[in-house]
C-alpha cells in the first residue's frame, strides 16, 4: 500500500483515504462519495482495530462482512482497498502509541478507557502508510474526528481531515455497524436517541439556551424508553468537549445509550447562524 500510494503521489494525483472497520453501510458510502468528488484515487481501508476495543467489549463479535463490503466498495467506485491483517499493523514487539491528552479522556474516553489511544494510534499508522492529501471521517463519531483533527494539527501531518455529515436511517436512527446487533424490538426502541435529539432541537429552536434544562429533558425522554439505559446525555463545547452551561458557541448534544446490551452513540451539532446571532443552525 505504501508503494501504491507513493506512485499516485508521484503522478501528482490527489490521494484520499476513507478509514473504516467494515460492515459497510450508507454512512461509510457517503464518505466515499464525498472523497470521490474531491480526489482520485480514493483508497478505503477496512481494519477492525483490536486496540480500540476494551477487554469486555465487542471486538470478537464485531460484524465482519468482507465479501459484501468489497462489492459495495467496487460499486461505489473506490480505487483500492487496504485490508491488512492485525499482525501486519501490530507485529510482535509493537510498542509505539499516539495519544491526544485531555480530549481522549472525556465522554467516550471516560466510558471506554484506552479507546481513543487505540483509534489515534491506528489512524496515525494508516495516515503514515497512505500519506493521503485528504482523509474523510463522519460526524457520527464527533469526538473521534475532533481528536483526529487535533492529532493532525499537533503532529504537523500533511493530510487534511475532512468532516462529513451524519447519515441516518429513514426513521432517524444513526447508521452504524452496531445496529446489526439489535433485535426487532430493540431496533424500534433505538430511535429514542434521535427522538431525544429532535426534542432538544425543538426546545433550542423555541429559545431554550440553558444546558442543564436541556439535559433534564433529554434524560426524561431517554428514560421513558424501557429498553434504554443512558450512559451519558450532555451538552458540550464543540472544541473542548467539556460541559457548557449555556448554548451559545458551537456545541454538541452528545448521547451514549445502551439499547439492551448494544451501546449506541448519536449527536446533534449546533452552531450560531452568525457571530452575533441568537439564531442557531442544527446539523443532525
Ligand atoms: P467505523 O467503521 O464505524 O469505524 O466508521 C468509519 C467511518 O465512518 C468513521 O469516520 C465514522 O464516523 C463514519 N461513519 C460511521 N457511521 C456513520 C454515519 N451514520 N454517518 C456518517 N459517517 C459515519
């Protein structure tokens, strides 16, 4: 892959990378579509990264569908696929890690210790291997892309990190490979994340700016769903991912909720329409 990407760069082509863990869905494909608009070649990667899963998490049972993923990538017009084995990425004796301090300990990092260290380490490796001009990430994982952007800045990477919109199912559920874990009843219940975010959006549109008040109504909505157990439901600053008391600057409403045994995340991105405006723009 290093040689392959080097060749494309030598031809002055605009190289892009779309990193994934496979079990591809419309969210992944939207990143590829976007990459194809800006770049050629588009390189996708599939790697279920063991280092970003905790010891009691779902690494072993994470959905893997390599054959159908390959077909989807081909259909989407991806130029090449990088699908290394874990032993290629982490050979015996592997000892170097990348960690973005501070941001990596908050929210997702608090619930999943070591998760972001695994993410930044593998993404750094993928970016080193391909050295793309652009790398595409989804806002579905808002904290992840914030951390990766920070890493790229801190380590002077030549890759521009592009943030793409979150893609949802018709009933609002954020597309995720983990949705495959849900049974019929849980699948229905899982829309509560979207319903809670949508209710928050309406409150904000009606003028509510008090974050604790928003959090209380988020909780109430989420708790009303019998199969849902809330991990966190917070309003955080979009830069620092620390709690805000009032919605003013760009921020996220972030949710992590268990539906049965399946942990799902979702978010709503909010920004002022203009610097001096009270009006807000919402990005679901
Ligand atoms: P994953 O395979 O879950 O590691 O995700 C690979 C990339 O796809 C990440 O940049 C994710 O943020 C992005 N992604 C996953 N789900 C969605 C979605 N529903 N909408 C947009 N991007 C997504």
